[in-house]
């Protein structure tokens, strides 16, 4: 069985279209979106409606949560006054252009999705969140302390945890006290990568027919990168009230 998971489109329609085309070519058995459909670019309504038209199960990201409630707070952890100023412009613009039906959809999105499996007489859980099981805007970076990451997963009863929010993909395999392997997978960003690679990203996971929690190699997570029209997305930012710096971020992936 193959499952595709993607996240953090951030109103970048050219990136989403390229992502979905790539997913369609691979023909996975299921597709999930982990949120942050809006913010930072000019196509929030179009992105929302593309997701809706395909009936893709979708979580609320922190940006979706704020915009869905017409809030001026996206739950974004901006570190400097400059970032806060730019962020305020993005939030104001997004609140201005998002239509009421699309806003209503954002308000209705769940905070997490749990998938319970039983395979080869083993039961295990996939947990899909945006930031972490504890908070929609908590950052789980690749250098998170192993004990901390295992504790988060154990408390959430997650053998496999999929998340986004940092826009930096990774896959960590952790062995718990019962000798089972747990997988923490950041699925990256479709429309606003921050890892120096301007291509959009998502993940396809494969469950081997001989899967076991005791065998880490019986589960595969492939971090996929795809090309899209970055310049079209960047120019759209520059031709809008959004800060031009967001265009530079797309061209350089930071």
C-alpha cells in the first residue's frame, strides 16, 4: 500500500498543480494534506478549491486556523520585527482575498487524522498532524532530542507520525523501550520550501506486505521533490501587495 502526504502549500497554486500531477502519475492508494493551504501568495481560494474538488482529507494548519477565523494572528513564530511586519502584510492580504465559503471550509478542518492499521497480526497507528500532536504551531525540527521526540509520539500513541510546518523534510527512525521502531516524518513543503532546494516536496510511504514494527526496513518513506514554475509564483508575489521578500524566498528556498 502506498500513501501520499503533502503540506504547506501556502497559496502557491503552480506548486500545488505540479505536486498533484506528480502524485497522479504515481497512483498512490490514498492522499492526505497536512494543512497550511493559505498565506504568502495570491491564490488561497484557488488552492482551497483544488483540494476540495479532489476531496482530499485535509488538516488545519496554523495559518488555516487563523484565517478561518478572520484573525490577524496566524500562529507563526516570527523571530524579528522585520519578519513580523512582513507577516502582518501577508495575513492582512490573505484575510482580504479569502472568500466566505472558503473561510468556512478552513474553520471546519480537523486538527489531526489518526489511521489505525492491523497488518500481520500487529496493530499500529499513523498520526497526521500539522506541527505536533501537542500544538498546531509547534516546530519539530530534525535535531529534536530523541527522548523528547519519542515521548511526544508515545503520549500521542503514534507509531508513525507525519507532520509539516517547518518546511524542512526528514525521516527519523527511533527505537522505543519495547524494541519497536517508530518513524517521525516531516513531509516538507509543497509551496514554500526552506531547505535550500527550490523544488516543491511531499512524501510517499510504502507498507511492505511483510511489515513489522520490529523491522525498520519493512516501511519506506520516499521524500519526493518536483519541479514547478517558481518564477510564475515569485512574480505573482511581486505583482501583489505582499512583501517582495517572499518572492526571493521562493527563488532561494529559505
